[in-house]
C-alpha cells in the first residue's frame, strides 16, 4: 500500500466526522490488515457489520481475516452470512478463500 499512513489519517477523519459510516470502518480495516494490524482490522470489520448488517463485503473480508487468524468456524459463519446476503458472490468468495488458504499453507 503506497501511503498507508495517509489513508489511515483520511479514514480516521471520515470516522470522526461521521462515526456511523460503515464504509469508512471497512476501508480502514483493509488498510490496517495490509499493515499487519490484524486485531485492529478485525475490530473495524466488526464495527462496519454492527453499523450495516447487510454489508456483504464486510462479512466476507472479516471471514478472510478470521481465516488468517485461525478462526475457521467463525470464518465459515461469516462466509455463510455473506452468501445469504449476496448469493451471486459465491464463486468470487470461494476463489478468495481458496487463495487465502493456499497463502496460509505456503507460510513457513
């Protein structure tokens, strides 16, 4: 990520101005995840879902993060909720999950 700190500052400001904006938490979670700040990213995905339980992409990305954290059962519940909300995302979600599992398996 080119300017993670700048992006974080922008999302922090957006959240400060409108703390009920699920998309700002979702986007900040993405930046935090890329920086390796996984617990903070998880908290932001959680908040995005609390603010908008119909946000299918937040369910999917939180599931991927949980997979990375070794929380398989909880991750699957998030994937199931994503598919319930957005059935058309089945193939892309399966591809993302498969890629994440391969990435995790390749780690030393």
